């Protein structure tokens, strides 16, 4: 059960540094001004692991959305397959004895991923850390161990960037989106304070929304976040349904850093930072016998995101015993194998200068352009002309490539036997930085 209202002011005063609320608006303004600097590593990283996990994994059903019962502010209340009382008591049997944080980090590294984001708290309200203000947490399960703490420590040891998914809406909390919502918001802000104070450097905060109203005292919530972790990168979902923020795929408010298209590749956008979040199967949390994407499909999604100037956050749902499913691991390792060969065309690049098309897309770094040809029509692809000289070219993925410039543009040809089923990569060297060319096409 949640802590009673009468205890909240005392707990909040203990948990939140007083300086959090004595900070001037300059803290937030500095964070906004420094957006480019703090986003630099994130733009270079390109590829991350999303992890949706909790007691729900014991049912094999979707996290939160499979829960029956009230969903304050959301239309489809009570449509979940698992009755509320059953769902909310799953934690009493949750004992993932094979959870190994270092192993999770090692799997992400093997996949070529540069950051990880764990569902510290989803809409169902269950906390994967030892919260002092919310008793509905992992410490009350048979497992007892602090999942967030162990994963943060393992990530820090390995040099892996780590972040928390955090849901402001909480369907388990009796005060959320009620006349006593202020009580809930104070508790929510204290939960955030715990997550951002107790585990060292946290690199990402991934807020979520389920489409309902957003009465989360955004001004103070952002101030808490930026005060505790000045370098943190924050997505755009805290602002949903406020200040005209409805399109999560493209709109970023002044206090956030990047947009979040979901389960689809974002459109080319070099003005607004964005990241597609996508499942490796058909649902976010673990599902037995789920239909998984192939390594080729995952690689193609990564290439489409990066050539569109975005990132890919690929989700896995660990099993009830704490392991990432072996078949998920095999797919991730296949992606990593591909990245070890061709990662130079992905990491630390920007999308462009050619705009994505049916043929594929391009990435660049300095005066080097990588053409990612995903679909061929015969032996050739014709691209628009550019205001630069192409000094040299080669097929990074092997075989012979020819290039000629005509009145129609640039003609790239590769014999069918050398065309790759996933991605044929042609590396061009220009006589000037590709950034100077703008976006072509």
C-alpha cells in the first residue's frame, strides 16, 4: 500500500535537498542553454537498450496495460486481462534469482549498444528500487535486492551510460489525478529525487505518458531533475498535453532534449533530436513464444534511424527469472557482430547529407559520407548531384563499386553478387565537410 498523506510532508523534507527549491530559474535556463553540450555523447551513441521488466513478467503479458482496474485520466479503464488485485500482488512471488546486472550490461555491450534505460517505474506504479516513500517496491518482494542500484553500479563499472524510464502517471497510487493530486505529485517528485540522488551519475531520464492529462507540476519537476543531475538528457514526454505538446515524434519543449517516436522509424529531422523506441518482439515486456524481429530487421531499423539523424532504443523484456531471453541475446549479438564490422558508418555520425528515400539513406562524419543502400532497383542507385568533389569511393561491405556523375546526378553501381541483403555501404570521401552541403533531396 502507499504511505498515508499525513507522513508525506516529513518524508519529502527528509528526501529532497532544500537547495532544490531555493534554486533560481537560472539553473533551468543554464540547462537549456547547455543542451547541445550535454547531448553530444547521446548523438554519438546512436544505439541503446530499453528494458521493460517487473513482476508482470511472471504472467507473460504486457507491462501495466494488462492490469485491470482504474486508470485515472485514461479512457480504456479496466480493459486489462489480469484483475487489479491479482496484478498488484504479483510482487509477493517475484523472485528473479538469476538476475545479474553485469550480465545485462555485457549483453548490451555485445550488441554494440552505448546506453541502457530501465523501467524504474512504469504506469503500474511498481518501483524497482528501495523507495522510502512508496512501499510498493522491489524491497517488499521475496527478491528484495535493489534492481536500479545493481544495474547502475554495473553500468558505471563498465563505462556504460545508464538511464531510468519513469512514469509520472501511477495507476496504483490512490491520489494520482484526483482532488488530492498535489499529494501524489510531491511523492512522485521525491521518488525522482531518490532515483537521481542515490545511484551516482544518471545519464538519461525517460519520462512516459499513457495519453492522459499531465498535472505533474512540470516547472518544479524539471528543476529537481536539472538540479540533481545537471548533465542528464531528458526526453519530451513529461510535457505531453501541455503547451501544445501532442506530437511526441517531433515536438520538444524548451525544458526537454529529444523527441520520441514509438514503434516506428522517425522521419528525417536534423533540427530536432529524436529517438525511435521499438520492441524486439511484439510487446514491451517478456512474452513467451513472441514473434521476434530478425537481426536483419533490427539492423535495418538502426540504419534508418541513424540516417534519419536519430537514435534507436531497442527494447528487450527479461524473463521472470531475471535473464534476458537466450533468443533475444542471439539477435543482439548478431547486431553487435555487424556493428563491429561497419560501426564506423553508424557511431559518431549525423544523418545526411542525402535525405532518406526508398533506396536507403546516408550518414556522415567530417568529409566522409556513408551511403546505406537498403533496396536496389537493378545494379544502380541514382542520387542528386552535390556541390562537392568526390575524391574517392569504396564498398565498405566488400566487392566492387563504380561511381559516375551525370546530368541526372550521382550513379552508384554495385554488381548484384556484391549487393548485401541487409545494407550495402558505400564510403565516399569529399573535398569539403559534408555538413556544409546542407540536406539534399
